[in-house]
């Protein structure tokens, strides 16, 4: 029995050592656990916010390659700014504009409109840079491909360089880290109630933002609640121990932060519904009546936002709307991540 206890203790210590080693040598950034201790990460974020160029010498003669398979505004601008804060050169590649069309599947006879395979393109791109950021949305064609992060993981596997997600099929960790920074800045009490609410949208949207928001909130010191209609259950690996409330109005009661976001069906209860729009119920739109149930809550959204579907004009324009400070903090979250990756080179 004593021998077993010692063995378990050694295993535990080994796991802890490996955890901190992985944090100190950040080679990938795809989820909350890559950041390690959140208090330390937040402290680093606020240090950088006071002096964005404090670590400018870190990136001298280093190149950051940002690869976009999808459109971007905040991610593109904030990540370029973050890299330059750290003294890096930046190359931006829009895969769908000006580059060869890329094949992503193995075993395909390439007799169509795709001229280059990702397995050749990745090591070529990697030869021109030191760190790679990848943005690639869910395709909603195959749930397994999306939830195994097929494209992002090919870059991690074949590039030989540190890789960070600028939003992938199932996660948006740069956004979620910026959200956490914003909540930490504006919270009025030590453990605020934070509500993630589904809201209607005319198109099928990925679960990346709500997944990562849940990922971060579950590890933060907050009272976290998720509310959505039946059929929109997020993947259990992101929900973890969070409270799920199907009555939106009940969920809003006493909330300190409301985070609104649409997502298409994640296909948890019925895989055949993956990526489908199951509801456009406008009663889920966040308006003044909803916000009146809260503890004068702050409103949050990652942007871009469909006004008067996700949220009404008066709520998003109110003094408690944090959508602009939240977007500004994207520069800070990206700077922290890139700083850590540069330190690990």
C-alpha cells in the first residue's frame, strides 16, 4: 500500500512538472490549458497593457506568418499589431485570394481545381517563418473532421514551428482570453455570475467562440451558466461542470455579465443535426427586458454582431456594453501568446 502511494505521488509530481514545462515552452496555443495558471496569464496581460512595447526586442529578426482560410477583421488586425508590438516581421497569407487552391485530404486524385496539397504547402510556408497562426472555420461537412481539428493539427504536426489558433473549427482561444481579460477589468465583485446565451442568427455559425468561452470560464473564478434552446447542447468537453439552463430568463436573473452568441447545432444529442439551424426564435434576442433581469450586467459579444437579432440597438449602445473594449483586448491576448512563444524559441 505504501509502495502504491509513493508510485502515485511520483506520477502526480511528474505530471505537474510536465504541465509547467509545457507552459514554459509554449509550442501550441489552442485552449485554456495552454496558458497554464490564469492568474499569471492575466497579470502578464495587464503588464503588457501598461506598456505594449516592453518586450519589443523579443521578436527582432523573427517572422510571424498568419494564414487565413477565412475572412477576418479583429483577428487579422489585432494579431498583426501584437506581433509588431513584439518587434516581429509579419507575413499575411489569404489562402483563398492569391494563393494556389489547397487540397487537404490524402488519397485524392488531384485532377480538379486544387493545384497544391497542404502537406507540401505547410513545410514550405514554415521555412519562411518562426511562428505560425492559422484561421480555419468549421466546414459543417463532417463533425469528426471539425472536432478533431483536422486542418489546424496538420499545421502543428507538419510545420515543425510553434502554431497558434486564430480561430479553428471548434475553438477561438485568442477571443476567449480577451474575454477573460475584459471580465477581470470590469467585474464589480470577486466571483461574478457570467451567462453565455444563445441568440438567433440567419446563418449557421460554428461553435468555436462559445466553446472557447466555456473552456475559459470553467477554469476562471466565476459562477458560469450556459443557456440555450434544446438541441443546442455544446460538446461536453467544453461544458464540463457548468450549469446549463434552458430557461433564458431564469438564467439572466442576477447576472453580472451577459455574453451573447449564436451557434448552429453541435450535433451532440443528434449527430445528423450537426451544423443545422434548429431555431430562429426571436424571443432569445437580448433586449432591455432581458437585461432588466440582471444585476445591471455588462453586455459582451465577440463581433461582428447582427443587430436586432443577437442584440437590440439600445443594449449594444448602452453604457454597459463592452463590445469595443473587448475587441481592443484582442491585441493584448495575442501579445501575451506570441510573447510566450517567442520566449520558447
